[in-house]
């Protein structure tokens, strides 16, 4: 049985994602466990491998990219920002889903 407290090797996971026909990855987990860091690692790895890749930050309460209460793409293109209106993803879940589209 795998140790649930030891994360998988990010390089192995990134290689599997970037070399297979994976088109979308959703990263979820508890607060402050490294999700954003892992997402940025995946983005860099995919681009370095020649893949076209983008990062969409849908965490409206604890932003890595863009202002709070918004769904935002990495890269600073504010024209693609979707205002959710709340930093509580439960209250604005339908706007988070709509903004992600």
C-alpha cells in the first residue's frame, strides 16, 4: 500500500501527463499543500516539452494569478478575467464554472 503522506515524484507525474494525450488536468486538495506550486511546475514542464499549455486559476479565495473573486488565466491577460463576485467558491460555484468555460 502506498504511503499517503509521501507525494508522488512530480517529474514522473508531469512526464505522464505531458507525454500522453492528457488535455486537461484539475488539481484539488487541502489548503497549503502545494497545489499552485505543482500547477506552475506542470505548466513549465509541458511548455518545455513543446506542448501548448495554459494555467487557469479558479481558486477565488486564495489567488495565485490575478485578483480575488475572479477566475483568471496565467499570463496576465486581464481581458479573459471572469469576475465571480465572492471569495467563497461555494456561494459562487456556478460563476466559477461559467468563468472556467
